[in-house]
C-alpha cells in the first residue's frame, strides 16, 4: 500500500511540474529541481541553472503538456516516471508540437521528492 501512495504522489508532482513549467514558475521549479539535476532535450543536455534560465527567459516556453500515459516505479528512495505526452512549446519564435516519451527521475531527500533528471525522447509515432 505504501508504494501505491508514493506512486500517486510522484504522478501528482509530475503533473504539477508541467503546470509550473507552463507558468514559468522558476521559484517553485528551483525548489523542485535537485542541485545536480540534468535535463536532456532534442538540442542538447544541461544542468539546473541553465534549465531555469531557459524557462525564465522564455527560450523554451512549455505551453501545454497533454499527458496520454503515465507510469512510475519506486526503487528504494528513487522514483522513475514515464510520461507519454504531446508537448506544445514555443522554442525561439516557433510554436512546435511534438510527441515525447519523457523520463523523469525523482530522489527522495528529507521526505521531499527532488527532480534529478528530465529527458525528452521524441517518438516517431504520435
């Protein structure tokens, strides 16, 4: 029963994270992102500070993530969440929509989940 509650907690947190990214809520995201977190995009990979700066500046505006499927596995103090999404984003001046499988890795520290990794894998089929 404990893992089911933890799984739902992580699923809810992930959904909130998409909202915070859409709203460009860098303060809340700063608290969520682990200091050593990594972000893998179609155009490269970087750490927490650059991701926050990109969100704040609007370099990438995560307008809307439509979640089609979600699953999560809890392994000790780590949660691995998979989201199959359609992401509407503005990159530079271009609005783009892409189907992604997003891998999110959360680690539990002091009874709080911290996002350690967020990786986008573009799907060939929507």
